[in-house]
C-alpha cells in the first residue's frame, strides 16, 4: 500500500500543472475510483486541508495517506507530491533564464492559465453536485467572496470568522439537541 501511495502521488505531482487546487480532481478521481476513500470522506479531508497552513497538494496527500495507511502513509504520500516537482523546478531553474524571453514559452504559460482555472472549478462543481447544494447553502461563500473582493477584507479574517461561526453553530446545535431529548 505504501508503494502504491508513493507512486500515485508522485505521478500526480509529476503531471499536475497549476499547483494546489489543480490536483483536487486528479486526487479525487484516483482515490475514490480505487475505493480507498468514499467521496464524502474525500470532501471531509478536503475541508480540513483548506484550513491547514502550507502547500495544499502536500497537505491533502498527507491527510489522504494518513487516512489510508496511518503515519507512514501520510509521510510517503506527502513525499510523493514533493519529489517530482522539486526536480522539475531544479531543471526549469537551470534553463529558465535562457528561455524566459522566448515567445513560444511565454505563450505556452499564458495558454495554461484557463486550463488551471478549469481544474480548480471542476472540484467545486463536483462538490456542489455531490452535496446537492442550494442557493441557501451558497450564502456564506458568496458573502465571503463579497467581503474579500468588494470590501478588501483579508481572507485571514474570513477564515477566523468562519472558524468562530462554525464552533458557535455546533455549540448551539448540540445544546438544542440536548434539550430536545
């Protein structure tokens, strides 16, 4: 299992262009299709990963690996996401100064931008579809988006407010359930 985790996350790290969020559909497809995790379990880990500091792809790999094979699985999966990109960046850094002004290289990087946006949008759409989200459930994300873009509120404050709101909501829900028994 450890070798399978390492191979899978190395392959994902090797062929993912666009970084963090672009790996979500690849990891989801590979993990859920192998029945290593259910789609709900994957989305729970994805939600946890969103609140962790650090590199998104490595964090999600570590959590998935941990869920599947314990601490060793988490370490092996995280290493898988790190090794391939590390060597690719070393190679690019060695030759980039020679090619950075090349018209074709510049156009290739610009052409990849919409692909990365699509790779980020796909898991958002799948999460909405899987959870049968309604307009009511989109109010908080839309409010957060408005606060960040419209009023220039720092995303840090949005995350802090979300954490406080989530804790308060769960406390109220538990007390309400306690009294309704």
